[in-house]
C-alpha cells in the first residue's frame, strides 16, 4: 500500500500524494484570507540541525544522519507540520535508533539508562498530540521500531497472531493475508502507524461500535521495560487481578517499549452492506444514533456527519448524514442493515436511494477520509489553521457538548483570528452510553503566528471539554499537548499510582519523559 | 429475593434453603464412601471466638458481637465451609465495621492506618478464594459494606446509574426496576454478592459472550484509598492514558474500597429464545462452540456441559449438552437462534425438540445452578470434598486442557482419597479466541482431613493450569488461595508496578494484606 514512495519529512504520508502547488491554491480558495500561493517546503539540506550530543557505541544501531533526525523531530499534528515547514528543527533528536531485534531494544535502553539519554519510542510517527517529540533539555534518541515488523506466528484455530510492535498497518495485513485472517484495525493513520503505536496510544479503529479501540483486540503483550521484559499470557479473558496489559495500553512509551503482541484476528468479511441516511438536524440524528447504539446491533460503521462536515464531504444540503455499514464473515447482513435503517427512519431519517444494499457512500467517505491529512498539509502551506480534536461523553451531555464546543471554540477562533472560521463535527464511534464527537477547525492564520494561534484555540477547547466532563481524548492519546486536560481529568490517587509504577519500571526516567507523568529524573538529573 | 430469611453463618445463602438432614443423606448417597448421617452444624453460641484485640472509638460503627465476627471469618469456599462446620473460628476478625456513609469508610481507614489494624473489605462475603479472610498476625477488621446499598442516580438517556458499592444484586435490581432498566449481571452468587465485590474481583455474569465480566459495564468508579478518594469521570470510552478504572477492577480490596460506580444498564429484554443441542462427544461440541463464538452472533447464553456435568444436571445420556440463549430489548431474536442452531447442526449437533423457540432447558439449568452451592454444603456435611475451579485458555489449547485436567486432577483425587471421584466440566463463557472451562470435583474425604486433601488436589490443578498457560482464574479472583498460580502467571515487571502502586495508595499496608501483593507493612511492622 505504501509501496516504495518516499515518506514526507515535514508532512503526512508519502511525498507523491502531497497536494501540488496548484491543488493547494484551489483548496485554499475555500477559506477567505489565505495566501495566494503556498509557502515553499524548505530544502531539507538547507535546514539547520543542532549538533548531536551523543556518541553511542558503534555496536548500537543509531543513525545521526540529518534526514533521519529531521524526519523524527515531530509527529504529524498541525503544529508539527507548521514548525517543520518553517524550518524549525531545533528540537531534533540527537540520534535515531533503528533496532532490528528485541535484544537491540534492550541494549539501547541499557545504554540510555546508563548515560541518562532520553528515549522516545517511535512507531509510524503519526502522533497528533506531541507524543513522539521531546521538549526537555537532555540529549535524546528517537527509537524507530519499524524494523521490528514481522508476523511471527499465526494461530488459525484461535484466530490470533503474534506480531512485532513495529509493523505498519499494511505490512502486518500483507503478512496475514495468506492465512485468510485480518486484524481489521483501520485508523485514519493505518498506512503510517504501527501496531506498537496503536497499543501504546489506545488507538481507535474503523469499527464504530463494540471493538472500537485496539485494546479490545489484545490477547497478550510483550514489553521491554528498563526493569525487565513484561510478557503476559495469551488469554481470551482473565479475572486474575488488575489486567497487566491495561497498564501498558495507553502508556505512550513512558513505561516500556512494546515489542510484540498476540492480537485477536477475524476472518475476512464475506458480506457487507451500507447505507446513508439524512436528517434535518443534529438533534434528530443524535436521537437516531443513540437508538442504534442502544439496540445491540453493533454496526461496523455508524458515522454521523454534522451539516458542516457533510458539506466538506460533498453533500452541501444542510442536512446531517449518517453512514451505516454492516459486515460479517459468517452470515448475510442485509437483515441487520434493514433493522438499522428501520431505527434510523423511526427517528426521522431519510434513507438515501440505494440504501439497503451496497452503496457508495461508505467508499466515497473513506477515500475522502484518507485524503484529509494531505489536504490539511496543503491548507497549512496556504496559511490556514486546520486541526482536529476529539472526545467522548455520555448521551445525556452529547447535544450540550456539540452545541457548546461549536459556540465557544467558534468564538475563540473569531477572537484569535479575527474571522469566524469553521467548526464542524462528526461522531466517529458510538456506544450504548455515549458518543465520540470529533471536531475539525479551519480558519485563516497569521503568518508566523499559526502555532500560537492554534494553541490559543486549543486551550479553549480543552477548557470546554473539561468543564463538561468530556474526555480530553477518545483515541488520539495524551502526548504532551493534552497534558493540561489529562492532568485535570486523571484522579489524583491514580496519578500517585502511575508515578509509582513509572518509578518502579523506569527508575532512570529515560522513557518518553513529559508524557503522562513527570519523570523522576526530570527533577533529579 | 432474599426476603428476610436469615443468612447462614457457616454455609451458603440463607438457612431456609440449606439441605435438611434427610436431603443431605439422599444427596450423599450418590458418592460412595461418605458418612451415613450428616455432620451436625455447630451451635454458634458454643463456638470459641478469640478475644477481640481492638478498641475502636465509639463513634466508629464497629461491632464486636460474636455472631457478626463469626459470620465474617470466612468466605464461602468449600474449605471455608468445612472449617466453619468444624467450629474453627480462630481467625475471626477482631471486629466488624458496618459503615453507613462514605465518610465513615474514610474515618475507619484513617483509624486503621493510625493504629495498624488490617481492614478487609467485605461485600456479600461470597468469595471462594480466601478473599475476605485475613491470615496474618495483626488485629483485623472486616468492613461489611452492605449498608451502602443505594442507587443514587439514574440517567435514563445514557442508560446508566450511580450505585453504591455495598448493594447486593437483588437490592440494586429492585431499585432499578421503576426505571425499566437493569444491570443484568447475574453471577451464581447474585443474591449474596455486591456490586463493589463484583468490581473488586472482576466477576463474571450470566452473559456467556461479549460482556462477560462486570469490567465491561463500568462507566466510572469511586474508590476510597488511604491516599484519597479516586473518582474517574463518567465516560463511554476514553483513550487518555492507561485506564484508571482498570487498576481498581480486580484490585480485591488491596488498593481501596469501592464506594460507588456509574454502571451501564440495559433495557429489560422483550424477546428471548433458547435451545439445547446435544453432541456425541466434547470434540464435536467444542468445534461447534468455537464456530459460534467466532461468528459474531453474541448469544446471551452459550454454556457447554460435558457428559459428566450434563448427567449431574439430569441428562444422563453420555452426551455433551450445549444450552444456547438469545435475548434482546430491541428486536425479535428467533432468526438469531436459527443462525446459532444452524451452526451447531453443521458441527454435528442435534437440536432438542422444541429448540428454535422458548424451551425449558435454560430455566431448568438455571434453577439447578442456583441450588448448587446449597447441595455443596449438604455434601460437605456428609464428608464429601466438593469444589470447583475455573480458568480460560485459547482455542488451540482447549481440548488439551480439558483432557489433561480431567486426567491429572482425577489422578490426584484418586491418589489423595484412594478412590476415583468425579471431575466434570462446563464452559461458562466463550470468546472468539478461547473458552472458560469450569471444573467441578466431587470425592469422598477423610473426616478431619478434608481441607488438607482438597488443598492437595488444588495444588495439582494449579500446576496443570500453569503448565498449559491457562489463567489461574477467569472470574473467581485471586484471593489468598490462588496466590501461587497468580504469582507464576503475573509478569514480574507488572508485579513491581503493582507493589509500587500499592505502596503509594496504601502506605500503611492495612488493606487486605496477602491478596495480590505483599503489603509493605507485612515486612515493616
């Protein structure tokens, strides 16, 4: 899927799919007040990198090559892209490690702990929350795990596979193909993120209900911590104490490096059906989605686009659009889709012609969905602020959240940029007791101030989510950007426990300091 | 449901449902080599209790009444019943606390921490793993939480309720009834166990697939720890760091006292259908159950009884019996049941007449199921060894596990008791990647040696499970009895993290020491 196309060092994905200058102009024309021509992408050879401060032994697989260091300086948030585009690589890692074996991971951590070098685990580098950069003063190593990308074992009876943590989505699916099995975890970043990254950040996949997070697909984990290798048993379920895996799921590289996991697989779906349903407004649509989520039907897809989001996807009717999809490897699904569209109709929805069978709504939306980050980069080059944030809350607060976020974040955009901008929303995942709204903000930035302007808007978003008791992140993780919201949300005794666990597993405080908890060594070294 | 019937101080449930002496004799006749008349139940007034070593301030709700202390000495494992029947209450708590408010829980913990008194949280007291007794030398308090039994709030939109941790199953369902909602978590201990106990032990409910454990029904927890009150936000899902709730789910009273939880509810089912299917042998039956578990159909009931278990349930045909059930509040379920029985037929099953609609197999089995612990007590009075253990493993090992456990535990029974005894099995819960086999052992004990004999058999069971990589417990918890198996199963770095978390939250080491981790104070005091 990625083929041999070159990865972009400053933006999303591969260079061959980046918007051309003309495409940037055409897209930028949709937002008033942007530049007339896109900002140039700096020549990497001309960008200043600070001198590397580390000298690892030659036996360790560490590169100090400028392209490696540049490409591992940031994740892929809007603020990362803008900083890279401006040629600001002051925070570049002192080196990039490319371990090819778990033993090399161990050796790298041993060396880092002995020398006080910070290690930031790096999967596909698609973090949009500052999860793979280091903002402290110590020398640091980005540990790129993509050489650990093998499917080591497949158990077709239990439908599970042992997979190395550095396997990118297409790389692992390609290896699973001969078995007829699939992990079927398709986040937007699928091509450019790894199994280990998904696990460390509790990534959300394409399933809109039931098994929404990678967490649910885990049978066991193997994690290299500075205190030793943590390997849980392969189990379909267990009641033996607090789940060991759940401590590492969401640990964001702060407790260890996930080198392997036994993952639950599925047969490839044989039956699929989808439909799109329109609603006059979000109130009606939200009621329908709630009824569907509470009916125990578990659609694979159940994505609600608000009118603004629907317009961006090409349906400028002023209506909300619900995309429903059902799939199964074991039985036909038409009757399920009929039950779903029936519920949608009962709540005021209009099923699009062709609904009830296979239609193109899901495919169309999926293509646009995978294109979005490239469009985001093109818009950034035109001087736009384009970013997303996502959350989840219980149904009793979903409508209030939707209204309040649009109002207050919209006001913050106007305040910061001097123009109204756009705040749109889709529900990416739904649950019997709530939904996960995902917001997109588009506005015109002032050249040179885009990052600060976005940070101001984000501060408002964080404040609103916290006030309404909505999570700071449903599936993008905490990283560094979400620390204020996370610190507010996390119960204090749990923070004590997590700090204690961190100190026990990473006594030198070398692992991704600044993410989730303060590293002891940030105070001690 | 429990009405005003008196709770048994020595055995399961209520005294009015205990087997009469004649019933004991009739049941005991099924096992060769037992007593001819049941052992008498000791007169509680004549049983020796050690003098209480504590003098809590009168403001604290602590009872030193002998019946309270006797009834809180043990859980309800076979070895607990035998010890109580023998009048051995040497390990009785020095007092029993009955907090009526969360503030009293805090006060009790403060006092205990200040005085070094051990606190063992006690819900319904139905632990079968030594989870509610203390085996150390320090003075100890059993904290009975059943006065904290209110449903405090219902959110009908999100279908959730805030419920106090001490509510017994029937008590909380009764309060939910006016809302039309139900938690629908029905462990075998339903009448005699509490929400907080279910959460602290990761209890398994009656759902055989999908939401098998109470874990999945949790929106948020409120936990009093010695380091402060830990309250997570009500969220349908979150990706913000490692789940705080997952640290406390399965913490077995060692990290804090669960005083409240927001729990996900459901509408009461309107449609139900069940069927029973017979199979010539366990190999065919296991294949069918695996196909069903992997088809994404999520039956509410999917319990497979091996021939021995089926015989105990009244079907002495030498066949394995699969009980299937489907239920829904939102849509008819006959088509689902047809899909399920179709899969069972395709794997060699014979659907019982009446299958396809509502039949009585499920109800019959359920009545026998709820009666089992009373029968166990009657058998214990007749001198039998009657105990269960349960586990889970992936499908690739299920048949080997079934065969090996029956062979090796059977051999251990013969070795220990001098007679073959009975080892039967049912699958209580099934997953796409594995199953949870539940074994029952019945044999003739030697008077006065029953506990030691069972412990010997259990040692073999623990060894076999560990050797085959099957969990030491799927839903009975670890307690004290499962520590050897748990210590083998738990990854060592996770043990370090858990000990560190325990030390951070319970620095005085007063909370249920001996469960899950060593308390620091077991070494320090």
